[in-house]
């Protein structure tokens, strides 16, 4: 049996102030974000039990690592045993990173697409590029048998879930995209089917 528990990081100070985050600058969790991470850990504990034997994977961004630290505390896992990888990072928004949504849209027009997605930046990453690095991860560390705990981001997790659970290819973006989940949610993929085990499908565009 192989199961993947895919989680969004908790709310950050950039989410709170509606700014586009970078993958290279640490954007710390808010008090709410810390609470979300702790509750995800408690929900995961109910699924897996204490000190589970699992593969732990995490985006190498500060916000994902901070979220994992709180999840790991709840389930009793070794934070240092986690496999950190840039393949699980969020969409790279190029020179728009660290700026407010409103400031970018004032110069470049709407960047928020329907269903809580983002328009790629001209010098950033498009959705097929996200899918390519996630496919590399799925063929490598993500392919091991057993349970996997995966801590990552809003948009990239939707692409990963879309690929793993067979969601339709987005007509404009060219890759499968799963429904948006709120921060602090857990989606489980098993045998190509997805179940939301914690949280809801009323997400935001914040990455």
C-alpha cells in the first residue's frame, strides 16, 4: 500500500499581507499559520499513529520547513530525516516575487486567474515546468512504497495532486490541476484516487 499525504504550508506573513512569495527568501508563518501546522500534525497523527514509519518530503523553502517542524512535533517524526527538495517548491513568479498583488496588477493587469490560480510572470515559471519537476520527483523519491508525508505549497500541490489523481488538463495552462484547498489542509492520494482527510476545498490564490 502506498499513500501520499500532501499538505500546504501554514499561513505566512506574505499571505497575510497579500504579497507574492519567493522560493529563496524565508517568509515566516503567522500565529495562525503555526496553529494550522499544529492541527495538520494532529490530524495526521489520527491517520498514521505516533512515530509512524513514513517517507517525509518537504519543499526546501523556509515556510514549508517551519510547517514540517510543527507537524513533526505532533506525530513524533525526525525533522532531520526529511528529504528536502526544490522539486516541491511553489511556482516561481520571477521579478514579481516579494511584491504585492495590487502593485503587480497595477502595472501588468490581472495576475489572479479563476479558481485561485496565478498567471505566470514573463520571467517566471509556467505550469508545464512545474509539472516537469514534479514528474521527476514522482519518478524518484515519491515512488518508494509505503506512506509519504509531503509538505509543499498551494499551486504546486494542486499540480501534483492533479497528476497523481488524474484530474483533467486545464484548458489554458496545459497540465492537470486539482481543486484548491485551504491552507492547513491534507489531501491523501491512494491508488490514483484523492480524499481530503483534513481541511476543505475553499482555497485562496495565495501560494
